[in-house]
């Protein structure tokens, strides 16, 4: 009888199954142990392996002669049960002899030796499921007969192998460890398999699961880390709770607090720990990620100075992997689900409450984070982000805002727009100090400028500018005005953009803020290019170059070349646009600023189109798309995919053009910025072209040209209008 249900719908675990099978066929590994927390799927994995062996899919060597399944949750695990079940393996004749041995007055080791002598053929598999019930928290056997069974098992020659599932590794003497292979099952199911399992658990459609979107189901899976038993409990809570009739969201929000969940998933061993070990686990749960011994000692030091943290960690690591150890980095960690359960039991207040622990953890990260001059990539501000998270958990919103103010600009300009936006959203409506709120509004507005939606960015930045004026904060005012002007530019409200940008330039120049000055100048140059004021755009680009050379600022030189490339593009000077764009790319790459590369490659693509080199144009648009995706800029993706669709159109690949416009439209929708109507019109034109409706093609091309007017990032509207007139003339003929 298998030790788990539903093997016909078993999900994934192909790598783990292969590893178990390989260990079972290794003559050195007499005992293979699958070790993991409650509910992770150990029994199902072992049962699936046993099923494969039963069906003869061993892969190599002889077929398995027999399999015995023994579980502490069914018939129980005892020497008597194991002996009687194994006695059936060699056949009826041998079974009678073995049963006589069992009823004899021989010693336990002698009886076991006779059993294994009968199992000299094989190979045979003895599956011992949920074996932790026969072990203490140190992995020591609590049963003398089983102790003698394992002693004989390892001493004698026979054809049996043991496959064990357990939360606690069986402790063996050092000389026997080489005969034991351990597989640690720490990860839940992959998201696609876990979603499929959730849907199967609501096969009758009685709960929210069948009506939930895939996105909601994936969120549910991630909330419980793909742990199979947790997924079953979600389905059970939805279908069996007739008192409160919870929704999927309500179950997920209260998951670690529900008694029907804790009963089946929380590690009951935690309740048996001594006070010191329990405190260390609570600090680990507050960290929520791997932490070093020094970090745990520092956090707990003033709160519980008598706790011997190193000794407690040693006990926890040796007692059945209650914590896992990364020996190379000397880090300790809890399984995330265990961390959730332990953290959920912490009181919010008090010396050892969740707020106090989170403050200490935040302070630890504040002490470790690198200074500004050492930042090169977003990984260099990871400790700032950890500190922010724990300030939020402690409900210390003003200090959290101060941490974010240190890094949000850096995160935004290094492509982590989504992360910065999420952090600002956690602060919205929670700040009461005006200066702190101003810093948040400016930073949030900049994030929205890059990641959208732009209408919200304009609203937030307008509020920031008003507050900065009222507080007399010239620096923040300059930041807000630059971002507001650039937002108007991207909204194609070019007349509104010029005033804020000019004022931002004046403030940055007066304050000596060269970085902000260059960005505001660049935005002003682009706004002139979009308005068709090429000479004014080039004059601003020249000013940028002069300032950058004076300051020996390579990034400023890159931005000056970038602005000049866009101006030449607007004037149709394709060769000069290519030269300036190439120079900008080289400098951007040299200084390691990647967020602008997508736009500059897009400029090159349009220039190659202007020169009639469609193949190179397509390559540049594809590169621009890759660059935009790499920094999380769906607006960049939308622009270059639209231009790519036009490249396909010009060589008659209308189906490819339609596909590219659809991807472009989806990117603009993700960005929540203006421009989505541009690819939509071109997509309509492509559909009409494929249907042979030429008059409709011309109409939609004219609409696309009109919608793209005023944005030099798009291919020139004149090209679309010329194609529309050509097709209209053909219809007339």
C-alpha cells in the first residue's frame, strides 16, 4: 500500500526522483533518507519512487524484487511490523520459516540476521515513512529493537535497501555515515505545477480556486512557498469552512494564524525547545533570511544578554536541521514557512516583541551597509533595502523614508524602478513630517516618471513642488521641477514642459548640482526636438557638452551626445544622428549607466531606416528592446517594438508587423504611460493589410501618424503618411 495518495497526479520533482533513484542503485548507499519540513512532500516523493521501481522503470540493472511500505501514520513503524512485512518478500515457503524465527526465543539481533539472510537476493526496498516519530529531536532512536535492527542492517550482507522519509535525520555513528545518503527536500513545487495542483484540488468547482485568475493562484502558491500540504490546506479551508466562508485572499492573509493550518504544518518540535533556542529562532524569524552568528548575537545582545547564541545555534543545527547551515558563508536560516509561523506568534510590543526585534535587525543592517562611494550596482544597496523592510515592519515610517531617500534615486537610475516604486507605495499616506513627506513625494514622482503612470507622476510632482515652495527647500524644488517638466515632455504636453525645465536648470546651476543640471538640460533639449525646434535642441546639447568637458564628466558627455543624436534624428540628418548615438553608447557603457542604452539604440534604428538599411535597423530595434527589458523600462520596449513593426512593414512582412505592434501595445499598457494608441492604430492597419482592405489600411496609417506626432522616438509620421497616400492612390487606380 503506497504511503501517499494521488500518485497518478504527482507533480514534478523529476530531479529529486532521479537523485533518489541514483542513490538507491549505488552499492555504498544502504540507507537513503529524504529529509524535510512537514508538508514539503517527502512521502509523495518516496511513494512515487517506489511506484517507479514497482513498474520496472529502474533505468539500469535488475528489476526490484519487492517493496515494503511502512508508515508511522498507518500501521506504525516497529520491528514487528517491518519483520512481518519483509517476511513476505522472499516467497511463501521462506515466509513460514521466518515467522517461526519471529516466534522463537532467539535474541532480536539473531532474528533480524535471519531476516536479512533470507533477503540475500533482491534487490528489495524497505520504505520507512515519517520516521521522525521514532526519533528524538537529536535524531536518536527511541526504540531498542529498532536500534538493534539498524545495527544488523549495516553489519550484514543482504539485498535490502532502506528509503526513509523524516523531518529529523537519523543520527548514525561516524563509521556508518558513509552508508547513508541524505537528500534534503527544502523547496516546494515549481509555480506552474503548484498552480495545476491547486486547480485539481477544486475539481468540482466549489471554491474560489476555480474562479481565480492564474495570477491570483500564482500569488497563493508563492505565499505558501509551493509546499504541497499547504496548498491542500488552502483548498480545504476554502471548501470546509462554512462558518466564515472565507475568500482566497482572506485565507492567504490569515494563513499562519489559522488553527487548521498550524495543526498540520507548524513544527511541533519548536514548542519543546529550551528558552534560549526559542529566542534565537525568533530572531532568525525576524530576519526572514539567512543571518550570521554575529548578526544574531548583536541583535539579541541587549535584549537578552544571558543567551549563549553560538551554543543555541549549534543545538538547533544538530537537532534535526531545525535551522539549515550554509557552511561556506557561515550563515543560518529557517525554512521560510517555519519563519512565518514563528514570526506570527510574536507579540507586537514588548522587549522581545516583533517591533523591537525588527528595530534591532534594521540597526544591524544600518551598521553594515556600504558608503555611497562604493555603490556600483543595485546589489550594493541591498542592505539599505533590508533595513527599509525592517523599519516598515517596526512601523517606523519616518526612519524608513530616510533610508529610501538615500537610495531611491540610485535604484531608479540603475533600472530597479519597480523596487523603488513598491518601497514608496509602502510609505504613501503614512508620513506626517513635512520634510520627510517632501523627500518621499519627489522620489515617488521620479519613480513614476520612469515607470509610469505619467498622469500620476504629474500629480505627485505638482504636490511636491508646491510643498517645496512652502518649505523654502530649493534643492527639492529643483528636483521636483525637473521631474515635472520631463513628465510633461513624455506626456507630449511640450508647452507645459519648457517652463519647469528652465526653472529647474536655473536652480541646479545656482546650487552647483551638476548631475541634476545635466539631466534637466537633456530633457529641455529633447523637448525642443519633439517640438521640431532642432536648432534650439542642438544649442542646449552644446551647452551640455561644454559643461561636461569643464567638469570632466563622461556621463554628461554621453548625455550631450544622446541629446544631439535625437535632435539630428528630428531633422532627418541620419548620418549625424548615427555618429552622435554611437558616441553616446560608447560613453554610457564606459561609465556603466545602462538605463539610456535602449533609447539610443532606438535612435540608431530609426537612422538606419532613414538610410534604407532595414536589416541593421531591425537589429538595433531588437537590441533596444533587450536593453529596455533589462532595466525594467516597458516604455522603451513599447517604442522600439513599434519602430520594429514599421521596419517589418517596409519589407512586406505584415504578419510580423502585426505581432510586433501587439507586443508594443502590451509594453505601453504595462508602463501605464501615454503612447499605447500609436501601436494600436498601426496594428489595425496591419490587420487590414492582411485582409486586403486597402482603404482601411490608409485610414489607420494616417491615424497612427497623427498619434505619433510630436515624439521623435517614433519613426517619422511622414513615412506612414507617404505609405497611406501610396495605398490610397492604388485604390483609386
